[in-house]
């Protein structure tokens, strides 16, 4: 899948308009449209801003492989950002559910 197609798919999954993604990345609406519809090569800085706004990492945007389950990736990032105490609580909750 091409970069522009990935950006469009991720933007739509995030329920963002072209304008909202443009504002979140410091871009114009026209730039985001061109990125999604033409063979545009954004700078690394712009890729980082787009990835951040879409809650993915840059590798997911530029990889030729199909993206993994984005919901799972987002969940893992949330867990990683938690304190050790909160991560332990999550482990206990998962253990209780699996029992």
C-alpha cells in the first residue's frame, strides 16, 4: 500500500477530516490532499507529525507490509506509558479475565 493510501485510511479510521489532519500537522488541507492522492514524498519531520496525529509510528506509514491491528498497537503504547503499579494492575485484570 502506498503512503498516501495509508494516510487516507488511517485518517478515516481516526474520523479526521483533511482539514483536521492538516491543522494537527501544521500543513495545509491541499498538502494533505496531495499526499493522499499523488506520489508526494514528505520530509521526515512532516512524516513524524502525521504519524503522531494518526497515533501510529513512522515505520507503520512507510512500511511496505500491511499495518498491524492499530487498536492493539495503541493499547500497547498506552500500557507502556503507565506506571509500573498500573501495569501490574492491568496484568492482574487480564489474569482474572482469563481464569
